[in-house]
């Protein structure tokens, strides 16, 4: 057996293990439901979701088209907010790194704002924009832009000075230092910062969506509560986790892996 | 080319680095100058001053009669760490300096290949930096420095992070290259043997009132051999000079 297929095999086995583990959790959940609701009547059926109930909700929401509309709307909204955050956050981060005055005074302020849970921006946002798309996007931006700014500041700041020194003694201008050295040198850390920024954006998006009435995953979650349908609530929570992981894995993780591998860091 | 240091002094307020005191020195065109001295005697500071990475507290440094204002491609530096860029492959790294200067692409390619061949690295042109050994990385860094045709090449202990065997091989290669190209080289080392092997003149730095303790011209034919009697004698003399307590 060659080394490569061996490696693929262990990968496959790991995946299988993860899958079995998840199945185990679902089985346990079903057992808990059976014992707690059917056998002991400890919980009322409307207070406890079950795997079967969640499955039924899934089928229903897919058939009515609600689910994919909700996912699509949420993703679009999240992407718009995230992209604005990236534009705003990287520029702010760059400025904070470049000007010592901003680094000393602006950075603590930005870090302070960053500690505010994004849901706290919702009342402010609704007063400004009403129960609208803009209100949610504003919450997303407030939730992620500052973390991206700090990550950008750090990423540039952590570029090994030897790279700058080497370029300077080869005749690089200040502009060339930024364009040909710092931009590339800070990339791995910057991507990690953007990945974290995305996870903040996704959380902020859900805070915004459950508080307003625009169609999306957050609103589907609230509809579930209004209908006292705990299975739908559970289903939407699972979907929110899955979509978040999916973007993280298919986009950021693969980008990160490519850059790290090219530089021999992985 | 002439490099002139006139009564150069550099002191540091927060004393994190080593000071340099009253250095008068002329480096002539095509000369190979080595600097030795105990750690903390200001060897690297002297190099940084010439590179323009530090400014002298007093005195002046003139390159072809003009004072040095900051770092520039006419005084390219090769560092102890290879300082190659991990996001570029071997040949892209070698071209980097030429790209900054806006050298036409065709010329970049030809010159990069010329120096990679000189370093016996032509086959590795598309390798990533992390795939190379320590010695190969320093050879790529040397190729990159040579492409710039700088007036003087500043080398800050370039071989000292390598194992003895590799560093011996690299200094022999450097000697060959110097004999072929007669570049002006200012070379910092903590190895007296390396200095005697490479230099036309060895400058001994110390912590005394004046930084330059002695300047020893090495009148040995090249290529040099470390076990020659005259070589050993130079080595003994300079070593005792370095170890002298002031």
C-alpha cells in the first residue's frame, strides 16, 4: 500500500468515526425523548424536540420553499455586511498600524467597542433604521468590523522586521514596502482574522434577524417560537450551525490551507 | 567606488545595542574587508550605519563623496537569517531587488538565471523557500544580493547560523565568486578563521576608547588554505588581538 492511499484511508476512518459519533448523539437524543416524554411523561411533547419531529419540520420547510429562501436571504445579508466590514475594518486596521497616534488612542477604543455583544447594537440600530434590512446589516457591521480592524492591525504589526529591512536595503520605497512586502507577509494572519470576523458577522446577523421581521433564518426561528413549534426552532438552530461551519470550511479553511502550504507553514 | 567613514560615533540611549566610537576607515574599490571582535563590540552597528539603517550620532559616512542618507540598493545587505520571502519561490526572490528597480523582465530573467547558475541553484529555480536547506537559502540570498550590482555588498555574519561544514563550503564559494567578480565586500564575522580566509584586511573591533583596535592586512595568495603556516600565524595573531583585555 502506498503512503498516499494509507493517508487517505486514515482520513476516511476519521470521517467515519465522526459520522458514527454524530449518529450516536442523535440516537441518544431519541432515547432521551422516548424515556422522558413517552415513558415517564416527564416533559410535555411540545416542550421537547425529537429527531423525528425535526426531520418532519425539515421536510415541511423544504417543501414550502421557506428554508432555502431563508438561507439565501440570510447568506446574502451576511455577505453584504461582512464585505462592508472587511472594507471598513482593513482600512481602519491599516490606519491604526500606520499612525502611532491612532495605535495608541484609537486601538483601546476599538477593542472596547469590540467587547460589546452585537445584540446590544440591535435597539440602537432599530431606532436608526427601523425594522429593516439596513438595521440588520448595521448590526452585522458593528459586530465584525472592529474585530477585523484589530486583526489587520496585529497582522501588519507582526510582520518580521527583517523582511522590511531586507527590502529597504534592496532599495524599496515606502510604497513598495507596503505593496510588495507587508501585504504578502501579513496575509496568513490576515486571513485568520477575516475568518474570525466572519464568525462574528454570522452571530451578529442572527441577533439582528431575530429582532426584526425580514425573511431569513433568524425570522424562521422566531416564527417557530410564535407557533410553539419546538421542532422547527431546533431545526433552524441546527441549520444556523451548519451554514456557519460550511462557509468557514469551504471558503476560509481552504484559503488558509492553500496559503500555509505554499509557505511551508502547515 | 570609495567608502569613507570619518570619525563615526554611534551611541544608543536605551543601550539595547552596541555603541561604535570614533571610527575612521576607508574601504577601497574591489576590496574584501572583514570585521571581527567580541560580541557586543559594535560590529553589526557599524554595518547598519553603512547600510543606512542607523544614523551616526556624530561623524559622517561618505559613499563616493556623498553622505549616506538612508538604506539603498547601492549598499545591499545580506543578513544572518536568509531574509528570503516565503510567498515567493527561488527565482522570484532572486528577481525581487531588480523588480523594485524596474529592470526590464527579460533582463531580470537572464540575470537571475546567471547568478542562480553561479550558485549551482538553477535546477531549484521554481522551488519554494521552505523546501531548501539552510545553506541553499543563504546561496539564494547571495544570488539575490549579487543581481543588484551594488557598489558595496554588506554581509552580516551570513554563514554563522549554518553548520560548520556548510559554512566552510559557502565561504569557499564566496572566495571563488569574489575572485571572479572583484566586488567590494564588507563582511562581519565572529570567526577569525573565516576573516583570515576571506579578507584583504581584517578590522579588529573592541570595547576600548576607539572602536577600531587594529587593522591587519592579509598578504596571502588566493585560494587560501587554513592549514598553511602563514594562515595559522595570522589566525593566532588576530585571535590574541581579539581576546586582549583592555
